[in-house]
């Protein structure tokens, strides 16, 4: 025969007791004389809680836990650890739609082995403003591909403030802080750090911008910086040649490096584009990430921009932000190990 316990009786008595306590406390001589009624005291309230707890025990129930301000707050959701990469290299390609990039063999394979950001948009047209956005958190009024000289803070400033290093490997760059618009297949508009006055005017900082002739020795010598941009020339980035040419160049240049532990140790390798080919309203571009810190084959449909990529780097390397659009940008999530 089953046993039935009336759980409603203790609750009923508790309610009656509390109501009676309130009435006794609120109807008093002060109220009768027209003065303001007194409030229930802390001691009376504590006795009420004690009564409730006692009634529960008397009726065979469990102790009632009354939370206090000293109780710890329960964390219902586990806090996910940040990405584990310690170095970042971003390769920037040119003027290709997302769909065209995903149709190219190497780029499709890179995304398949790494993590694809399937809903990634550039900020503006033409090219140069997007390079500025990626490294300064703002387009900064850059509305053309002509030379700009900008007095703004940038990622290099944040890195140096934290004792970290940065470098730009720009194919065909003449060196010596060359500020001309073009030299052979090299173009200045694709090297954003040369638009920043505090780099232009400091030979030591300008020396962080080099061609790629010393790239292999930096890898073998363990001298890769904490952050680097790799800027292909205007043939290898697809600007003058198309995505198939660019993909084949990437396959010959970077595919072997992706198997090189000297290069890939603690590295996040990113391939992105400056902009699409003006074929989409959202400036939808290909961006994929590769390295031990990402889940291979993962796809994120989150809405991201170059500002998001910048914010992810800032957060992971502990740099703080530039206080521009990077401040409000969402870092990349959902693809990390």
C-alpha cells in the first residue's frame, strides 16, 4: 500500500504564519494614532524563516535552504578557454568572390582541413580601406587606393606595448621604407603599416616591413614574429591573374610549410581576402584558419568581419583593443579546440 504525505499542510501553515506576523507588525498604536506604520524588523523576518525551516523538519521534509548574499553563484555554463595559438600569420588575397574562392582546389582544401568562416564580410571598396580596417579597427576615411598618411593607432602599437613583435613580408618590396605607389609587381596600397605615420617616420619600425627573401631563414631560425602579414605581389594575390593562379601559387609556396613543424608550432595561419569582386551586397569573402588551435573541418556561420579577426588576435595575445570598431566586434568563436 502506497504512503501518501500531504505536502500542502506545512506550506499552508507557513503562509498563515507569515500573514499573521505581517498583520501583527503592521497594526500597532502608531498606526492607530495616525503615525507612519512600522516595518517588519530583521529579527522578526529571521524568526519567520526559522519557523518555516522548523515546520519543514517537523513534517518530515528536507531542510529549507534560504540563500544569503554570501552564497556562491552557480555557473550554469562552462567558460570556454581562449584559443591556444601564440603566433598569427595572415595572408591577404585580392578581389575574389566567396563562391569563386571556394571553387578553387587549394582554397577549398585549406578550408576543409582548417576552419571556414562561411559568413565573413569585408568592410568597404576599393581594396586599401580593408587592409586599414584589419590592422587599425577602422577604415579611417580611406576611400581610394591612393597613398594615405594616417596619424592613428594600429595593431603594431598594441603589440609593441606588450613586448611582442610584428612583421610584414611583402613580395617585391624594395625596402628602405619605400613610400612609392608601386615597384614592379609590388604595390604600397596592400601594405597598411606604410600608411601609418608612426611607422613611416621611424626607421626602426619601417625595418619590420621586408620582402619575403628572408622568410625561410626566419622560419628555420625560429625568428617568426608574434604577428605577421604576408602580402603576395599583385600576380600571386590574384589581383591581376585570378583565383586559380593565386591558388596554385599558394599550393606551391605554403602547402609544404603547413607540414613544417618549425613554421606551424603555435601558429594560426589565416587566409582571407581584401574584398569580393563587387558581386555581393554584403562584400562576402572567403576566410579560413588553419593550425592546432582550430577544429579541423569546422564551419562557422557566425557573422564576422576583418574587425572580428582583429579582435580575436587582440584577445588571444592579450593586447587590449584600439577602441575602434574592434571594441564592439565579436571575436571568432565555435571553431577552437
